[in-house]
């Protein structure tokens, strides 16, 4: 429907308010070193219809929130590949199964003791048994313990919880009294087995060749559309089959996880996932009514404490069964002591069959929201508490993310080559012949296969995406080479990689003329201009074959950028607006073009990078270039000299001694 000029869509204000509040409060929590999801939850509480009422109608964000939870669970599914399940199957099948069954049983017994129907007790047990995959994964990653026993036990248990949702959703109609008998339970379990079998078959047989065909188009737009279509399409199909659409999105992620393009898929969908999942967590916070919370605060605190005690006890028992040590069990137990996002999916399904948490109706729904918000907010603190208790029990403290990086700093042994083509291929072969391992990133499946065939490690995707960088393992990279990009792409990539891995040298070889100022700002260590890189070695090879002696020392290095920063007190008015330059040649540009290589001293044009010989040389090409080009400022490139000279003012310009990069 077209809007009249000046007419504002009714949904725009609430959506803007939602995103602004989420961004501001999320940023505050990042500064406080707290998981931003906690900020999103509190932002929802603040702007929701029950408090400030900035978003008065929850239905205005429900659709976005539903897409958000689907994309959130889709990305979680991508990270939980079948191969990853196999590596930690002990924690998944052992600890996870025991934790879910034990928690459900304990909660059911407690509900029955308080006079609640056992079916409602089981439903409530399902809600409590689930932990927050999104928050726990972020906390585990931030602590750098993903590969530690505590991290593996936590992740393994989370995977089983997420898989158990399939059975839980199928059992809800039985718990709601809409079906009876053992046969219905068997049928529900059989359906769960069929769904998982279908997921495994599609993941192994159908999805890899399909994604391969899409990836061959080398179009990020088409690839992103295909990924979102798969995620939402599978969610829609599973909903038609009677399974939750959010669960379908999770299964779609697991299907994609088996493809070689899973990292690429994750990198493309992650920006969308971040936006929509922020909306999802804000929408959860919006459900909380502080007035009801004020009336039931004692019940909220009591329920939250009960959940923590139950989950710590059951998770500790479940992990201890695996004989991994009490400290590991304690650390995992406190990390998982909250209620997760899947519980809301389950709660919505249960509401359709007349089920509510503890049989309390609307108050039970509010209680679930309040306890979830409280415990999600407390997750980082609970994790830290579990870590302290584990340390007292004899476990060495788990390394933080920074410490982990420091430990790996001595293990930097490989070169990251961003892009694959003829130049990258030759560079990689040269590095491999010198026993330097290479990791290659590329979007093109054919080029990726070629790099793999030559024995290099390949990560499919763009090297600027977070999930791809995670696959690369930047802690092992000691040099980055950007070799097959346009100047604009190369500059953008260099900026991002310098921010991700500051201090790691970056060598850039763009396909066209380099953006020298941009690459200088990105702290590129070397820039190889394509035309000069070909001409200079070719000229040297020809002269060597002709037996012509190239006397004299060649300088400056044509791959090292230079920026002359004049003394602020300089009287010369021609130094304003100087930009970084790349030397056009390793000697006097004009002399070398004419086949000469004898000069006195060399000067570098601070305006364009032309290298010319000084007035004491026969050609005096530095002065000639200044007069012809209108670039009056040159700098000396002689050893130990850093001054500049203005040909128009005939004055020496001293460098700014406070600048480390003066030429």
C-alpha cells in the first residue's frame, strides 16, 4: 500500500525505538564487559508495553521476533555440525541425556508434591531443563574455553538439549490431553527419529552439491538469498509437519553444517541474525510486566533460586557420570544454570494445548519470563562463580580469551592468503617450498578445490567475516597476503584484518592501481604495485642475461609506503595536504627508463612517489619532475636523511620529530 507524502508508517517508530534502545543499552553492557544479549533483554523490559510503552503493541514486533528466533537457532545449528557432535559424543549422549532426563524428573516430582498435575509437571520440567545456547556459547567463547573440558561439557549438553526439543514438541499434544496411550508416545518418538534421519540424509547427500552449485555463481547476494530461503523454507516445511518452525530452522542449520560452505553460509547470514536475534531478545524483555513482578517478586526470586539449585545439581550429576572430574562438572553446572531461548518456543507450543508453567496460567507465563530474564542476566556472574569454585577444588583457572591468544602467539607459523588466483598460487607454492604452511580464503568453489588439491588449508568465505576468521584461527597467522582483490576491496580487507590482528604484517598486491592513502591508514607493511612488480624483475632479468652490470645501490623499496610529515613550524606553504606515496621505482625513475643507473643522490616526490636524481646528478630528474608535475616537495631517501626540500621556495623542510613515520 502506497503512503501519502509525509505520512509515516505506523510500524516505523516502534521498530526504530526498539533498535535504538537495543543498540544503546547493548553498547553499555559491552563496555561493562557483559554479554550484550543481557542488554537486549533489559532494553525490552524498558520500552515494552508494560513499562514506558514506547512499543505499545507487542504484535508490531512479533513477526520480526519470530524471524529472529529462527535465524538465531539456524546459526546455532550451523555451528553444531554432525562432525562436531562426533568429537564430543560422550558429552552429548552421556551428560546431555542424563541432564535433560534428571532435570525433567526432579521438576516433575516437585510439581506433583505441590499438587500440580503430572503432565503439567513434565511440561514445566521440559522448560527448566533447557539452557540458553546463545548466551552460554558467547560466554564460553569470551573465556577462551571452547576446547577445554568445561567448554566441551557445556556445549555437548547444550547440543543434546537442542536435539531433545524435537521429542519435547512431539510429546506436548500428549501432555495436553489431546492424545492418549503408549502408541501415541511411540508414534511421537518414531516421528522424532524420522525427522533426525531425514536431517542426516539431506545433510550428507542433498545439501553439499546444492550449495556447491550456488557457490559457483560467486554472487554473495544469491548465496545469501539461498541460505535464508533454505533456513526459512525448512522451518516452514517442518511447521507443516507439526514440528515447531524455530526447531525447523535449527535443523536447517545442522543440514548446512555438513557442507564445505558452512563457514561461508554463517558469515553471510550472521549480520541478519544479529539484527533479528536482537529483536527476539528485546521482544522477550517486552513480555515482562514489572507490576506483576513487583507483586510476585518473592515467587520470582524463589523460582530463580530453585532453578539454579536444580540445574546445578542435575548438571553436576550428569557431567560427573562421565568421570571428567568434579571441577569440570562444577564449571559446566553453573554455566548452564539458566532457562534458554528454546523454552519460549516450547512455551508457545504448550499454550496451544492449554499448558502453562506450573499450571499457573498467565501468572506462570510472567513467572517464566521474569525468571528467564533474571537468570540470563546473571549467566556471566554464575559462570564466574562456577570458575572460582572449580579453582578451589583444584582445577587450574581456565585461560581468558586474551591469555589464550598469548599462548598461541608463539605458535604463529602460517601465512593467510586472501583470495586465490595465479599470483596467490605462485606465492603459496613458494611459501610451501620454504616449509611455510598456507591458509587460503576464497569464495570460488573451483579455486578452493584447486588450492586444496595443492595441499593448502582452505576456508571458504570472505576473510573479513567473523565466522571465517574463527575458522582460520588467527592466533596462528604470522603474515597476511591480500593478492587477488581490486584496490578498493584490498583496502577494505586490509582495514578489517588489521583491526582483527593488529601487529601482523599485511602485504597487499591489488589487481589495479593501489589506494596508497587507504592502505597507509590500514597499516599495510608492503604494497606491491602490479605493473611495477612485473617491470622491475623483468628489467633486472634482461640486464642480467645481457651481462650488464647494474652498479650502484637501488633504493628506495618500491613496496614501502612513505608519508612526509613536515615540522608544524615550517614556513613553506606547499606542504599542506601531503598524502602517503609509494615509490615508483627502486632508483631514479627516469634514469632507469633510459637504461642508466648512475646518479649521486635520490629524492622522492612527496606528491606522487616519483623517484628522481638530485641536482648533482647528470639528469637532475627530481627538479625536472617537480617543474613538470607541479609537485614542489621532495624528500631525501639517502641513509640517515629525513629532510624535505621545496623547489619553489628553495627551502629545507625539517620533519616533524614527534611523528614516528616521518620520511
